[in-house]
C-alpha cells in the first residue's frame, strides 16, 4: 500500500478529507471504532494485517486530525469522527452492491470471523450470567469459544472450562456468508451448511443471540439487487 501524498497540491475539500482518511487502514480503524471497538489491543486483534507500530501511527494521525480522541486507555470518535459514519457505511453499501462477490481464499480467516462475531453476541435474553458458545469449523482445526460473563464477551482458543450452551459447526465460508448477510441463518440450518447443538433455550433464540455484522443489511440488499 503506497504512502498517501498529503494534499496532492489541490485546494479542495475532497483532497483535504483524503489527507485524513484516504488510506485503507485509517478507514478500517474507523470502521471498527464505529462498531464499538475502543481499546488498542482490540483494534489490533480486529486488524490482523496491520502491525501494531503502524496502528499506533495511524491512531496518532487520526488524533492530530481531530477525528479520534483519547479517553483514558480508550480511543473514541470525536464529533468529526462520528460525522464520518455515513461516509464509511456509504462505502459499505456501494461495495456490497458493486464490488462484493464470492470470497477469495485469503479472505477467509476463522479467527478474525470469531473475533468479529463475539462483539455482536447478545445473551441478555437468556437466563443466567454466564454463557458459552463453541464454534467448530470443518476446514480449520482450531477451536474457538465465545464466553459471555455478565454481558461481557471474550474469545477463548482453549476450553474455558464451563458448560457449553451451544455448539455451532460449519465451514468457514458458510459462517462468513451468514455473518455478512449473504446466507440467512434459517436457510443455512435447513441445508446443513451450519449445524447447532445445545440447549433449546439458546438454539431457538440463535438469531437473536448471534446478531449479524453491521454491514449485513447492505450485503443482503446488494445480493438481492444483483439477483
């Protein structure tokens, strides 16, 4: 990825905006902050192709530009940063309709998918203060658990030692398709592309427990328009 040329010698608001956000990682950092990520380590986990050194540089650049602010150990969007939400999700809508097709093999990262999914797990409608979701992939030997304690989710790559409420089995591509809104969960379950085992209190509410990606409505709309 080449270095952005600040200003490009043009006195233009588009050029000035690109000075701040006209670089891929900056937009992806903002995407993750807009969907609730605020800590440096969590940002790093959600952007595995970005080195921690470069992440620090990009965050400092966004701070200097007034788009991001520090609040203790957290990074939060400033009013200028929040005003970019229509831009970022506008790109999601455009990309979903015009540029989004079948995944490339290098885009299918099971660990990243589980990391994204864990922030969208809602167990507030289930009894108890602790819930465990076990994810198993047919084409990835690693095992993942999403542990939710008192509403706080975390990802475990070894058994956390608590009873499992539901086990979700799938191949990586199918679960990506569900998460991103390309494949409705009921269709995935009926076809066997996704299988679930566990307590009925969880399995019958799975669509509410596993909330989809924030960009899933755009992907679903883009898929419908293409069809």
